[in-house]
């Protein structure tokens, strides 16, 4: 019997709540992307876009301008990648405000995002330097190979641990605050209201302010940090001489 036809095999498939929420966010973004694609195909090119299509077009233009300013020529279409990463990353940080598990609390989610940046870094380097890419691991001397092989993983580890650390710290602090407020509320109102209902009075008064910081503000900051680090890490992989040639070519085109 095929092992995949065994019904008991699915009992071992038990993804965490964070992974399920991450997949739900991805599904929602895919549906939105399909809707935007249909709207773009059906839109009249001679008329201004409206509604959702206008919002997405404005975001795409801003991200393209941002990548052009930070990364320079040669990365004109990179804004489209950020247009998919930014909403997923921001929602993964902030969705906990509605009581759902926060995907960033699962190490696999920030690791997957950091892997995207890590692969793009080395793809960009190989794209511009070709076989000279492997020379970076023996510079300035061949015996630096072990050190260079270790240092190549630094962006992946730093970005992963930064996102995971900020996500888990916010969750731990909010859990502690909720626990303290529930105990304090029970001690105050326990003699008036029987049962567990006495522990919910102080929580909705104080925690919204903390959620606004740890979920919304911190999520926005971490999203921007990830985006800036991504574009900077990738842009610096282009050799300086190639960057100078690209800048000169873009200036000549601007003059024409």
C-alpha cells in the first residue's frame, strides 16, 4: 500500500497556528493579486484607474521610485517584489492585534523571508560578476575561505533573528501584561463578580495602547527595516564600475 494513501499519515501533519495564519495571509494576497490583474486587463488605458487599481498603481510607482533612488539603474522591476513582501510582512507582525497567532512568533516565517533576501543577494552577485563570484570567498588570501564562508550567512542570521526577536518579545510582554492585569482585576472585582469574568475589566483599558505600539508601530518599523536592509544588501552586490557605467548610461538617456 502506498504510504500516502494511509489515512493515518495526515495525523502527523499538524501545522502550528502561526503557520496557518501565514498561509491565510498568503492566500488573501494571492486573491487580491488576481483581482488586480483582472481589473488591469479590463481597464481602459486612456482613463485614470479607480478604486483598488488606483491604490495598487500608486504603491507600485512609489516602490519603483524608491528602488530606483536607493539601488540605481538595473533594478527597475524590483519594486514589484517589494509590493508582495511588504503587505505580508506588515500583516504578519500586526495580525496579532485581532487575537490571531502572530506568524513572526514562528521561526520558520522570518527565516523564509530572510532566505528570499539571502538568495537575491547571491543571485545579484553572480548576475554581475559571473564566475568571479567565487573569488569573493578566497579574498584577500585563500586561507580566508573558512571565514568568508561563515560571514556569508551573516545577513540571513541577522535578519531572521531581528524579526523573530522583535515578534517574540512583543508577544511575551503582552502576555505578561495581560496576566498581571487579569490578576489585578480579579483581586479588585473578585468580591463583586463571581467567576472568571472579574478578570477582564482592566485588560481592555490598558492593553490597546500597548498593542498600538508592539503590533502596529513596531510592525511598521520592522517592515521598513527589512525593506531597507534588503535593497541595500542587494544593491551593494553590484560592482562599482558597473554601477558607474549604468549611471552614465541613464544620464545620457535623460539628456536625450
